[in-house]
């Protein structure tokens, strides 16, 4: 889909940090923006008063999502593993069921999600995810398995989806569009750090990038040492040819 056909976008999970960056960047592109967030979080969007429409409600409520995505050309969904009531998979399912056919659907998650099982994780990373899964469930705060299930459903759908897999995040000014690879473990990703604002940038850019349709890019900041080293490699190869 070309940029001029992307006119109205819905941001599901608009009140979080990633969501607010995406609202700002979508408004800057001139898109009409509809945001979905929990009722109690509406005030977190006060800075956008009069510039966006808010549909308050749980993001896994099919009726809330149906109203919010009506007429949208793109839907940006923040998939979070909070709670132990299948919030992530419910949210993904509602978006998959109600977005208009042909709409661009972009979902966020972390590197721990694998599409084809070919990602290579460090032992420390795997241990961290396992611990977070077990402890999170134990205290009934986090359900990482459900974020996995959410992505499984997205991967299995025949919609125009992209699942953006974020590295560790930091705050700070934008450094530019992150670089990406199909697989964690690729040397370009080794630095494992992206500015949150640039994670948002990648999500918003993906709306109009057809090369990312049905891809699950794992991203890293474009100024991260591993990304810079990789850019150097590419330049060297070009010079040699
Ligand atoms: N944090 C990281 O280091 C990291 C690393 C890699 C990838 N990611 C991915 O980045 C995305 C954004 O994550 P983030 O950590 O940066 O958080 P974030 O942008 O601050 O977003 C958190 C979201 O979770 C919602 N939320 C919080 N508690 C909730 C609850 N109990 N029930 C339902 N919703 C709840 C928030 O809604 P309210 O505004 O209503 O509270 C908000 O929409 C996620 O897809 C995550 O998997 C994060």
C-alpha cells in the first residue's frame, strides 16, 4: 500500500509509552488517528486532545476493537503480556477479526517470539524469558505464553500483518529507523538495544512498507555498535565489487 492510501490508523494500546510515540508519529504523517486504551488511562493521552479520537475500553473486547478499527487503513497493536486472562491473544484475535480486509496490521512484541524456530538465543536470554514466564504467572501479573499464542495466531492468518520484535529498549531522542534481521542471533542484532521512540518509528513506517508484509523483523537501533559494524561490512563488500 502506498503512503497516499494510508489515511486513517488505529493504535491499540495507545496510552503506553510505545503507543504515545506512535500516536505522535502518525499525527506528524497527517494520518487520522483513533486510539484504544483502558478507561483509566485515557488521561495519559491528554496531550493529544482534539487531535485524535479515543475509544476507551479493554483492548481484547471485540466490540471495542470493532468500533475503533472501522474504516482504518492500518492498525498498530501493542501486544502486552500483562495479567493472566489471555489479554494478548484476545487483543490480537479481535484485531484480526475486525480490521477491514486488506488493512495493514502491525503488532509489537519482543525478541523472545520466534516465527520459524530459527532464532538463536543466548543462554542468559532464554533463562531470563523462562524466569519471567514462571514468576510472572506465579504472581498472576504476566502471561508470556499468551503473547506467544497471540503471535502464533497472527502468523497463521492470511492478513497483511507484520510482527515487529523489539530488542531491549532505552529512552532517548530518535536515532533513525532501526535495522532488522529475520533471526535473532544474526550479528547485526548483537547489541540488543533500540530507542523506544525508534521502535515506534519502525512500527509506523511498516504501515507503508510492503516488503514487511508477513515478516517478523527483529530490530536493533541503527546507531547500535552491531548495526554500525554491519553497515561497515556492507560498504566494504560494495567497494570490493
Ligand atoms: N519493555 C521492554 O524492554 C520491551 C522489550 C522488547 C519489546 N517490548 C515490547 O514493546 C511493547 C511495549 O512494551 P513496553 O514495555 O514498552 O510498554 P508500554 O509501551 O509502556 O505499554 C504498556 C501497555 O500495557 C498496558 N498495560 C499495562 N498494565 C496492564 C494491565 N494490567 N492490563 C492490561 N494492559 C496493561 C498499558 O496500558 P495502560 O496505559 O492502560 O496502562 C500499555 O498499553 C510490547 O509489545 C512489548 O512486548 C518491550
